[in-house]
C-alpha cells in the first residue's frame, strides 16, 4: 500500500500542472476542516496556505494578460475627455493615420479598414476598428475578429469575467470582498498580492482592488514597485490615464521592468500619443537590448500609423531575436504579398505551417500566394483545407470570396459568380462580394441588378472606394450625371490618389460647365 501525498502538496502539484479546477476542489476540502496549527517552518497555517492557493487557482482560471488585451468600446471612444488635439498633425496621431508614409503599397493594392489603416497580417485587439469620428461610424465599426458588430463597451469582457465567481462556485462567491478588512490583509504582503489579483481579475472589483493596493503601498512605505504597477492598472481600467502614467513612471524609477514599459506605452497609445509611446519603447530598448516585446510594440505602432516599410524592418529585427515569432512572420509575409512578391510571402507562410500553425487563415493565404505565384497545383487543395478548417461563417465567406478571385483570374466567370454567391450565403454583409457581383452583372448588361449590389456594398463599407467609383461609372454610362458626380466625390474622399476617379470628376465638371 503506497504512501498518500499530503493534500496541500497534492493541490500545489495540480496548480503547477495548471489543473486549476482540481486544485480548487482539493483546497475547498482542506478549508472545510478545522483550522490547524501553524507550521513550524512557515509563517502560515495549512488553512491559510490552502486559502491562498485556492484564490490563486481561481484567478488563473480567468486570468487575462492586461498588456495585449485592450478593447475600446463605443463609450470609451465617443466620450473620451483626454483628447489632446482635435486636428493633429499628420504622422502624430493614430486617429488620422494618413497616407502611406513609408513607401508601402497603395489602397488600390492593399485594402484598408474603416479607420484608414491597412489590413494587418495578424489579427490583434483593436486592429480592425479604431477611433471613429461619428457615433454612426462607431456603431458600424467591427471591433473584433469574429463579429461585425461593435463592442458596446470595453466593460463587456470584464462583466463576463466578473461572473466567473458564480461559475467556479455554484454555492456563491468564494470571498465576500465587501466584508474583508483590506487594511489587515495589506500588512501581510504575500497574502495581499494573491488577494489583489483575485479581486482585480476574478471579481473585477476595481474599487476594492485599488483600496487594497493603496493600503499595501502605504504599508511598504511607497518602496514596492509592484504595488505601484497594480495601482496604475486600476487607474487605467477606470480611464484615469494621467494618474496611471504617474504610477508607471514612479514604478520604473524604482525597478526597471519590461512589463511596466509596455503598460506605460499602452497608456500613451490610448491617449493618442504614438510618438511618445515610440520614445518609451526605444528608451526601454536602450536598457533591455533586443527585447522582443518592445521591438514588436514599435512595429505595431508604425503599422497603425501606416508606415509599413518601417514596421516591416522592426518585425525583421524581432525575427533576428526570436525566429519563431508568429506575429512577425505573418506581418512580413502579408507585406511581401501586397508588395507583389507572392513567392517570398509563400516562404513565410510555409514557415508558419512548419511551426505548427494550422488554421483556416493560413491555408487561405497559402492558396492566394500559390495562385499569384503561378503554382497552380497547390491552389485548390489549400482552399479545400481552409474550408474544412473554417470555424465560423465569416471565415468560410472569405475563403469562397478568394476562390471567386481565382476563378475570375483563370477566366471561369460562371464559377466566380457562384463563389461570390456562396460568400454572400455565408456572410450577408460581405461588401467586397457585393461589389464584385455588381461588376459581373454590369458585364452581362444587367444595369439595375448591378446598381442594387453596388448600393448595398457602399452602405456596408463606406470606407471602400471601389463601390462608389463603380456607381459613378455606371451612372455616367446611363446618363445620370448628378448621381455619378456625387458617387465620384465619395470615391475621392475614400481614396484621394485614385487617378480614374480624378479623371471622371474632371470630365463631369467640364460637362457641367458647358450647361
């Protein structure tokens, strides 16, 4: 008969192996017993140790890294009182990325999001949306990778996390935070840190979390950098960005940490000060030479400012330090693809496949690269694999849309028409498919059907110039010059450098001048 493991050690073993539910259940059994005596070699009793381990396990179940996850809701964007300048200089704001500053591909080649930023090679929080100028645009702006509706508020995720206490404990929350004497816990640093993370991440009670952090900072005589970072995180969650900036700067003076630099840069990005954020990252690189997260942060900001070539250089620096960095490989591959180098992009995507990345998006990109690199033997098999791996209807629609492009490229218009129809069957809001169907209807001479598709596309994606330009051309052909002129102006607003739009507007103005 074997010797049984000590229950507390057994629970700790579960925690180390990330079996948090089993760890929590075992700690609950220990807590149901009478509190024991204090261990001779420890400052805690078994009861206190089990209590501390349980709140750590419950925290880890719902823990989300605050550095990368940053979703702005409509309330945060439209009711922002931290605006520095309403009309910022070009190249100094994330709200107005402007035209490509680094010699990247034009909008005619690389599509843009609704906020004027080029589509990135890697989906990150807040990359598909941005800072809209009007409430109507904010409501229409997709906020995540999986939904076409905006997040009503950034607190939506935190509300869901806050209900986790009821999910992990059917009888109710493990701790009644409102009844805890936070000042007493603040005098026990080891317990206080575990309790803070439980309140902040699991209960989402920022008010009590910041109270506990304030008491603990006072008890540590304002010399503990960790507590200053936690107070800064609470201030950031509450929208008090200047107070958060002060706390992060104070923490950096006491202890240089990469995480604190990332938090501080995140504050400046939210304040729409990308150049200050870049300075923070570069100062951090002086102290932490070659740190991947800092290099990646710089690349992301340059990419959001539409400075694609500089972003690509920094992503290459990331790969020099970590040649398995998925985001850097994907973004460089995307940049090569839109720079008319599909063969090189194919090498980067094949590298991702060798690393074990196996999803719909990767095979979709492989299929497109094979088509434009004229490696026709791999096109259909890649798209078939992408369709089989699609997790939702939006992904399926994108694959069918790209298959429609392949069919149009080889001259099979009937197959292309069916593919675009299938894209709309899976995602009825696919503006690009509506636009391409309209072009095919125009080629068949079905003017009214084409006009309906184009109007739908322009209403779904007002940031795209193609539907507006196609409406202008179509209206010009049928003699509706007023509608053609209005649509051409909308096309010019979406893409000022489009030569065909400028020529059409000039032609229409000359015609109006003769009247």
